[in-house]
C-alpha cells in the first residue's frame, strides 16, 4: 500500500516536471537534453577545448578530424539541461564540416536549430559556441606544428 502511494507521488512529481519543461523549452531542446548521444569525451582526439562560462559551468569538446573533415565530435558539461541540449546539437551540426566551416556556426545559428532558448539560458549557447572555437583553435595549433 505504501509502495502504491509512493509510486503515485513520484508519477505526479514527474508529470509536474514534464509540464514545466514543456512550458519552458522547445520540443527540440527537450529531445536533445533527454537523449544526449554525443555526451562524452573521445579518446586520442585531434582537438580539445574546454571553457568555464560566467555561470561557473564548464564545457569540453573533443574532435576527430580526418582529411580536413570533422568525423566525430563529443561534448562534456557539468552545466544545466539547456547546456546539454546545446552541446549535443552543436556536436551534431559540425559533423562532416571542415573546422573552418564549423567555426562559422554562430550562437544564433545554434539557437535557431534548437527552436529558441529561454532568455536566462542564452549564455548556455554562448558557452557551447565559444568552447567549439577554442577546440578549433587547438586543432589549428596542432596542425601548424606539423607543417
Ligand atoms: Fe550554466 Fe547553462 S551553462 S546555466
């Protein structure tokens, strides 16, 4: 009996959380942060970048680049759900692009592809794009040394 009550309470809390999420975030943001398939760190990456944002949260991006094309990308963050969505979406957007083209993706491009972010989470998109730029910078530095 107690278990039934507990299950009912948990389901009610989950329903409220889901409702609040749906009121706050776009469907794309919810989909990306509930299933962040690109979360993680690549072993032996060709580029690494890590940035701590003004909110105190960090993001790390690792890339595999073959023949001048981004073949794989992963992100790690200790940030909020919006940051998970941004990191996941951004690492999807850059696959099969050259590092130069990936560096052209703006915060606005990322936000558009996510169908918007609440005002208080715009900096999460900024953190993601800046981390990507840092990662591409690392790629350029490593490749300069080889030349
Ligand atoms: Fe800090 Fe989203 S990155 S709140």
